[in-house]
């Protein structure tokens, strides 16, 4: 999954082209949703966290629209502990590229992390 790779997360051009649809909306744990323009305003100033991701499930909702569910961890540069969550995202096929329309991560209990999936 390319979305959590540092070369994508740290580049607004790559995020815009590869990942985020113009209609993108994310609901973070604070509950205050933000859109593609909010992501672009903060992406270059962020120190990237370390992510893991595994156990992917893909559901086709209709042709050209899919839901991705997986397990993930995140550890920010100043965090002492790792956070565990289950991200849910909706993706649309735009030409030849899948782009994310919506994303939300739900906290979950800790799980065993496969050692080869650190991003």
C-alpha cells in the first residue's frame, strides 16, 4: 500500500496525484473533519510518524468504488507509546488510479505486528 510510504506522505504532489481525490474528507480522532486543502496546508511541516499496516480487507461497494479496512499502528516522533487502530477508507477509480475519498481510523486493542510491514 503506497499511501503510508514517506515519499508519498511528504510530497503534496504525490498525495494529490496518487492518493487524495478532490472530494477527500478525513474524520480524525478529534471528530473535526478536514479536507484535501487542510492536508496540503500541513503536510510539509509535519515530522512523519512511523506506521505499520497489515491484514487488508477490500470490499467492492459498486464498480469503481471500494472500501479498504486494515490494521495499523502509528508512533509519532515525540510519542512514547504506539497507538493501534483500524483504518477504514473509501476509494474511487479515477481513470487508471485509485484515489481516497474518505478516511477514518478507529482505535483498537493492541495486536501482534508482523515485523516486515513497518513503513
